[in-house]
């Protein structure tokens, strides 16, 4: 569906595999609305001075995924889990024991003195190393999707911040347009005064309205700047000071116009659901490891034995095997299986939550779209004619200044309502995008995996 009034909202780029591949480039957009920098501030969106272009939503996401420092800290979890895999594949370290004796009294049966270095090597020959590695790999897969889940959560916050900044900028532009129209009313009043009408009250009334609008403009500019600060702080990109996203920089809805398809996409892509499923696999891998480690790990010992007075050299060897008579990892196995059951129950709950979230967001989007379409077809169609007739009536003397301002106020209120309806529609779509994981994130870009 093409959005009315140029309304656009973000969604995913082309997606393949588990979530998709994000393929966008970055540029340093000029801060320009109406073709000029806002408030004379420097525009510095991307850190590379050679780049140029507007602050579009795909560039915001790409810059955030590439250079966001908070995401870099999240990816450290994956690096730690990768080292756990390397550690799990290693054999236990051998131990070196040196024992000796010296004859103090009694008959010399085994020499006056002896020394015996001995090397002891644990030998996990019953598959313990393989099970430990399987557990570490399962935990690595959990860490990967855990990072992706956090990125997904934060991506929703970034999207909401872009939405707030874009509509705050539109509110500022709308008030600026109202001020321009108020200036036109002032010219009409001046023209009527030149024709001999008494316009002192009319001039005072317009001055009061102008002061009110300028105060509203200052408030809107403050809200726009606060929204941009929030967006930049969420991105946490070094050197980034501004991200002037406008409604024109937001992407259109690219998901399927079918609730059933969105439900299917959400079940396939939701990282919280995948995290619970991988938690089940990881817990079962831990249980399998504990079961395998019930089998004893024998330790082989070997080394020479030296005696002095008389001198002799002999070789000694031994094998020791722990006996799992009492501790057979019963508690650890039970705990792991209980965790697996808990993760399975969590996965079932998340599947139900996904259905509710997608269904609710879909319904909210449909209601918001119907309200927006109805208002645009009925509430905004006659605004130009209304203003023209009001101005003609005022110039002819049949309308007082309050009648003229009332006509303009009706148009201004209609524009405010239209913007509110567009924002409500955008927020409903943002919720649907987040619920169905239609944001432009991918496992490779989010987790740094190859």
C-alpha cells in the first residue's frame, strides 16, 4: 500500500536464511529539511567526510550495526563462548610427582636413599572430551542467538527513536507552515486597512496568534532535538553527533500484506523463540556430558625409581581409576534435565506470545490505516477551498477576524490530526515490524559471525 501524504515506515530489506542479509551503504547526510541545515547546526551523520546523502533509515541501521560500541560489547559474549569451545577440546594437564626417601635406621633393604619422579596423565578415553565439546558448542549457539535477541530488542528502540525524531521534525515544519500562513493573514489585514477598515483589533489578534505559534515552534524544536539526542545515544557510534532522520528517510512497508504469512515469518525469525529452543539443546547437551562423565577417567602413572647405597634403577607404573560409588552426577543430570524442561515450556509460551503480539499489531495497524484513509478522504479535501472562501469573505467585510482565524484554525487542527493519525499508523507498523522481526538485522551483521 502506498502511504498517503508521503508517509513511509521502515521494514526489512531482502531477507534470506535465518533472518536475512542486510546490504546497504552509509553516507554522511546533510542535515537538510526544506533544503537547509536546521538551526545552523553542523550536519555530521556518518564519520566519513567523503560521504554525502540524507539520514535514511537503512543508513542509520547499517551505521549502528557496524560501529555501535554497545553492540561491540555484546559480541564479546560470542568470543568468550568460542574460547570455551577451544578449552573443552583440550585434554587434562598431566601432573609430575617427585618422591624420595632416606634411611634413618634399621637394615638397608631398599637402599640408603631413593628418589622417584613420576608422570601422571589422566586419560579420558570414554568420550568425555567429545561430550564436553558438544556442550560448549551448544552453549556457543546459545550465546550467538542471545546476542541477536538483544540486538533485536535494541533495534526496536532505535526504530522508535527514528520514528519520534522524524515526526517531531514534521511537527516543527507544520508549525512553520502555520506561521507562513499567519503572515499571509497579516497581509490580508493590511490590505483591508489600506481600503479604510479599522484593523487595530485584527492586528492585535494576529500578533497574539503569532506569539502563540512561535512558542509552540520553540517547544517542537526542543522535542525534535531531544528525540535526535536519544537516537544518537542509542546508536553509541563514536564521533556521531547528529542523525537528522525525516519521514522521507523512512522506508516503506515491505512485508507481506497477510497476517498468516507474518505469523509464519515471526515463528521462523523470532530470536527469543530460537533462544529458548537452543536452551533446550544446550541443557540436554549438559545432561549428556554429565552422564558420560560418570564413566571413570583413568590416570596412568609412569617413571623411573633410583636408589643409592646400593645403587639401582627400576621402572614403575600404575593406573588409578576413581570409583563412582556415591557421586554419579545425579544432581547435575537432574538439574540439566529440569532446565531443559523449563526452556521447552518457555518456548511454548513464546510461541503463544508471538501469535498474540503479531495478531494485536496487525489489528492495530489495520485500524490505524482505516482511520487515516477515512480522514484523508474526508477531513483534508476541502481545506484549500475553505481558506479561499474565508479570505474572500473577510476582504468583503462579511467575516470578522475571528471568523477568518477560525477557518484557518480548523485547517491547522485538521493537519495536526492528520499528523497524529500518520504517527499512530507508523507506531502500529513499528510494533508489527518488531513482532515479526522485519527489521533490517541479520545474524551475521548483528553477531559478527562469519
